[in-house]
């Protein structure tokens, strides 16, 4: 009798673990929703400034669908194919998963884009925003101001495209001189407040390869060092 009670208790725990005891609706939700880090298959997601679309491909593959994803890049389709050897394969994979892929989208005017302006998103994501490479050092005030202008333009547009409880995510280097961009201050200036700051690690996103995006080394990755994903919400 004692052995039966122990076994029965273990079985009960196992049933709960596997979803038994829940309503059919709850079990369906458990089976249907898939997640990777901060992102869920139930979120409507906009990805901005993709390089070779490897981050987007990672997300869509991980959650099993791209139906709720819109993915954009500044490059044209022709330029994308020229710059990145794996880009078109990633785009094909995204389209197979039902993702909407849009080329030639400027993050500073995206809220007015004909294919985007009528949509709202739960997550708007921009990984390692950058204004481009210049002859001057990254620590030059002029270059820092150019980067900040891009980030603020993106944030200003993102505010107009968020659902009520939506979040804007920016992944960014936190070492000098990149900390001089003052990401949190830029967000505050357009009505966004910091919700969280989380350390960013490549291995959380299998298959993701960041890209330099310009010049003869455009298809090469750059060292990210210490980086964080900043999560912002509209301030009440």
C-alpha cells in the first residue's frame, strides 16, 4: 500500500508535467506557443535593419513559423544578394515559414512605409544599429552623433508602431565608445522607458551571424564584446 501511494504521487506529478489535468484549451496553448529568449510565436514581431537575415531565420525556425513576423532590411534584394552569400537562402527559408520580407526599408521613416504603416507590433527589434563606417574613429563626436541620429529616428518611428503593451528591443555594445550613444536617454526623449536590460549572447540564437554590412568585408562578422538587449515600453 505504501509503495502504491508513492507511485501514485509520482504519476500524478508526471501527469501534471505532461499537461494532464489541464483543460483542452490550456493543453493546446502549451503545444501551440513556442519561445526563444524574449520572443514567442504568439508575438507579432517586426525586425529592422537585418543583414543577411540570419537572426530572422533563427527566430522563425525556433518558433516554427514566420506567420507573425515582418522582416526588413535597408538593402535592395539585388544588393542583398551581392553582399551576403547566405542571404537569399535565409530569405527563402523565411518565406517558406510564412514570413513577410520587405527590402529597402529605412528605419527612420518606416512608420510611413506603405506596407507597414497600417500595422502594430508586439515586439520591434533592431540588433546593433549603425549609421555606417566612416574614415573617423567610432569615438569621434561627429560619428557618435550620426549613430545617435539613426537610433533616435528608429525609436521615434517604433513608438508609432507598437501595440498597447508592446516592446522595442535594441541590442547594442556597452563598452566605450558605444556607451556614449546614450541609448536609454534617446528612448526617453521619444516617450519610451527602460523595462529591462539583458546581457546578449550569440549562443542564445543558433545560426545568427552579425554582419559588418559595408565595404569589401561586408559579409564578415564584427566582434560584439559585451553587449546588452535593451527593452523599452511606452511611458504612461
